[in-house]
C-alpha cells in the first residue's frame, strides 16, 4: 500500500512561514498526481494546491495563490508546500494526497492515498 507521511507543521505567528513535506513510500512517484488539502475544525476539507506528476503544472486555490508554492522532488519521493505570510485563517490540519495520473496532467477527480496530516496553527 502506498503510504504518505506529512511533516513540517507547527505553531507560528501571523506573517510567518512554514514548509510542509510529504514523503511517499513508493520508490518512484513520477506517475502520481499529488496535492495538498486542509481541514479546519467544523469545516469541510478543502484543496490548497495540486501538481502534475513531473511538477510542470501547478494549480492553486484562489485563497492560497501568491502566498503558497507547491513543488515536488521525485528523486526524493517528496512533495512540498511552502506557505508564506500566514494568517490565523490558515490554521488547519494539512494533508497530502496522491493518485495515479493515468494520463491526466494535474487534475484527478479523487485521490486514493492520503497522509495522516500535520497540524498548522497560526496565532495573531
């Protein structure tokens, strides 16, 4: 089974930055579309950013674009999420996810594999 493990979360003040990482158990992740999602208490899970298998295409939710950068290092089997200028509204559990692209560029309708999440807390 493909396993994903997030890290890099923590507590920061408003305006701070964090870099999240997600290590995938597969030796070769070059065929996986991947993404970052988040969920705050009392709210539904929402997408943050998605990336194509090679990293050539990146997509962001409007609320994150400009402050957030998704990237990947397939040689290290790792997905990254750089977040800058954080605000309390960014407080949530952040999850990474993966899905075989099966010919898709970056968009897949659902993700089969999920990590357990890493907590991000931003204080004012």
